[in-house]
C-alpha cells in the first residue's frame, strides 16, 4: 500500500507541474466577455439521457464520425427547452442519425443561439467527465481507456439514500435554499473525488462543518463536499493539493451548523455534495453564483464507484484512479 501511495504522490507532482499555472490564474474562466457570460444554468438532464448519450459517444469513439455526447444533449436541450422529462431515446437516435449523415448540431437544432447556450452550459457541467484516460491500480499498473473519467462521490460497497432536495428551505443562520445534494450514509464512509482537480478550500465552515472545495483543471467546476466526520474528516487533504478522480479525500460525517470547530450539529449523517459552475471569476464568491441540481448526475455517476481498501495506517485508499489525458497536456 505504501508503494501505491508513493506512486500517487509522484503523479501529484507531475500533474502539478503540468497544470499549476492555469488553475491558479483561473484564466480559463475569463474566456467570455466581461459582461457576456452565462449567469444561470438549469441542469435538468435525466440520468437515463446522460447514460444513453454517454453510451452513444463511447460506441462511436473509433468510428469515422464520433458522436460527442454534449452535442447530443445540447441539441435535445433546444428541442425540450431544457426539460428532459420529455426525453425519448428515439429523439436522441434521430439527432445522431442526422449528425452522422452530415448535418451539424446547430443545423439539427435549428437555433444557433439556443444551441450555443446549452452547449456551453452542459459542457460546463460535464466537460471533465468523459474522455481518454490512464487508469492506475494500487500496484502501479497502467491501462488506457475511453469512457467515464468521473466517479460517484461515495465509495463502492457503501450504501446511501437520497432524493431530489435541491432548493429545499434551510434556516440555520438565515433563511436560504439548499444549493447542494445530500447523500445519507454511515459515518466514516469514504468520500471520493468525483473529478480530478486541485484543493481550493478545506477546513471548518460553520454551515458545512469540515468541508473540502475542489476546482476542476479547466476552472469551470467547483466541487463542494461538506459535513465530514468529526475528529478525522480528511485523508491527507490540504489547500493546493492535486487530487485524482477516484481518490479518497475524506469521510462522511455530521459536522456543521456551529461557529465552533469539530462539532456535530447535523441530525443525520450525510454528505452534502455541491457543484458550482464558474463562467467568470467574480461568480465564485459574488453575485450570479450558479449551483446545479445534482440528483440525476449522482444517479448517473453511481455506475462508476471507486473501490477502496484500508491500509495499515487506518486510512482508506482507492484501488484505482483515473487520470484524464488532457491533464497531462
């Protein structure tokens, strides 16, 4: 196990050298015009639509004309007005057939402006979750693949329950809406890095308790994991650290709702899992913050759970991690 831990540390250094300048500068988030950036995203894609689009993308990967899943979903976003409760697999098949037949997604959507919006919005959510990757197991063996590069936020073998609670009322401190997704589980359940990135924040927050904030390498996504375990919330986490998708970053708990550190004031053990989209740097902590509903995305990611093992030091470690190809560029 020490061998695998050393290997992951080597990977961390390599990734840090490769990508440290863009994340710290957050230059990618400033690509849009100063005032012409997306200020709201209603992410309503169902788990079924996500799965169908992903499978079509993967199956066509080695074909003469691969079918990108985000293009499929954005085209259907135009058709449904973002309401994927109307989704039919036959609609996706028709889009795919038209695309492989020579039409562009913009032509199929018949609305360039709306297609551009949905493409940017859905890419901001899903952009780091599917592609080429290098998978490294606990013995250091490498294998190449194409598919999901993201993991479920809780480890394989640990049950949880959830429902769509995004926007529900919260009253601690002040009246507000719940801008995340709660996964109810057992204290100590390993919490997994959904996507590779770097730790932007960790430590105590009176609302989230022990929490971790991880920014994706492209700067668009900020993952928020909160209410971690009292006394031992983290697995070797510190600000600036590079983490890999599938890596154990902490442990589920019930801390928070207190200005005093390391206090359990949450009634039910759970992981608060949040995702903020950032199209412009001032959105991060200012106005026009965008947090998305993660119920369907959590269902979708549950098909790829990180298998973990407990080492002699009492910590849990991933048996495999996935390094997206573009992380090395």
